[in-house]
C-alpha cells in the first residue's frame, strides 16, 4: 500500500516535528531497486492519477480511494476522515495530502509518516525510488510506543522523485507511492 504527507494523527498527536531525523539505533538505509515490480498489494497507486515527478514523468501518488477495504473502527476512532487511511488487515497508514511537500533539509527531504498497528509486532519500513535508479532513503521506526496503536515513523529521502514506501507488520505489507518535490 502507499503513502505521503501531512498526517492527521502523526504530527499533532505524537508531537512529531516536520523533519525526519533518523535514530541511528533503529534506522535502516534502503537503496533503490530497479526490479521492484508492482504487486497486487493495495497501494501501488493509480496510473495516470499522479502528480508530476522528476523530469516530467508522472508519479502515481497513492490516495485513500485506492484502498480495497474500509479502515477498521479502531483506526477510524483516531481520525474520522477515513479518506486518509490506506492499509489492509493489521496495518494502516495515514496518507498525506498529495499537495504536501516534505521539508527540505541539508541531507534531502524529511517526512513523518503515521502508522496504526492492530496487532503486536515490530513495524519494518523501507523506501525505494521508482522513477530513476539513483537515490536512497533512511528510515526511522522509533521505540517506546505501545505494542499496538500509533507508530510514528520518519523517512529521509536523499532526492526528489517518485518513491514507494513499504511498511511490514508480520505477514501484512502496505505499500504506497509518494511524490517528493
């Protein structure tokens, strides 16, 4: 499944800043892959519905309307705007507004992303640039949160472009596409 920007629960409720600052104890650096195929996993984005990517190529940003199922009531209680939630099963992400622009920092572009876990387990996060071969991302999944519920995360994208963000919890994977510009 796929994701992007300003979070209804992430930034405000979790006290997150606008910058993604990786925690070296829990950060992972992900390098892009040119062979990452789209799957039938919800959140691959809607072709043709994108915002401009780099070099004029469209970036099929994931929207809440791309989801295959309605968010569970536990998720909707956190934010009644069910249009922003994208996910499946035990893992849901609060999609940002497609017009959101991540904060520009010296290392790249920082973005906070809010996830909602309905089952216990460690959230794993990765990001891959899908419009070109160059670029890397550093992800941060901070500790200290309850085993279920809100899990704020941060992603530091090295460059502008079209990126696929993947969150995994157990056997559930949620992928979404975000335009970083």
